[in-house]
C-alpha cells in the first residue's frame, strides 16, 4: 500500500488546477440546468450511431443530470456504472483539484497496476453485457431518449 505524499505546486500549477476545476463545475452546471432529454446536450455516442452498440458511457449525461437533481433511481436506470463508479471518481477528482488550487498541495501517489486492469475489465464486461440480445438484458441498456 503506497502512502500519499504531498507536493508543493507552483503558482502556475495552482492556477491550472483552479481553471480545470472551474471547467468541470461549468460543465456540471450546464448538464444540471438543461435536461439532455429535452435539449440534446452531449454528443450522440459514436459507437451507437456507427455500430448500433451501447458503449459503457451511454446514458451518462442523462444520469449526471438526474444525479444533480437528486433522482438517483432514474440516474441508475440510465447508467448504473456512472452512479456507482463515475460519480464517486468525479467527486474525488474535483476534491483533488480544489485542494491543489486552494492549498498549493496535491496528493501524489500511484495506483496499483491491477486497479487499471480491473477498471478496463469492468468497462469491457459492462459493454458486452449491455449489448447482449434479448429482453433479459434490456434493463442494462439506457432508456431511449423518447421513453426516458
């Protein structure tokens, strides 16, 4: 298990962290204000458009909008992986950016290699599972924009 080491950042790095945090907050605000079901925020998934398959992120914009409005069940229906993995990861990144921007220090450590492989395996398994044919797997696919 690796310890977290704190490094002092330069003024430029603090500014970059603050600007990146502002961009993330702005993007979240845009998704919160305008319902992607109505306004079509976010790009149409290229894998869905070109190949007719749902990528692991399909439904994430709608899930993020629902989470920002406290509608956890609806967000889970759009993309459970976003609710269980993406939202906590985003919260961690935002906290790290905020810490870096305000205090000039950032956590520095390394993740074990198995974590990256595990996340890659999870994304591949999720992509395969949500594209399997049949009514049994319909619950894994995001609702169509018209029916959500």
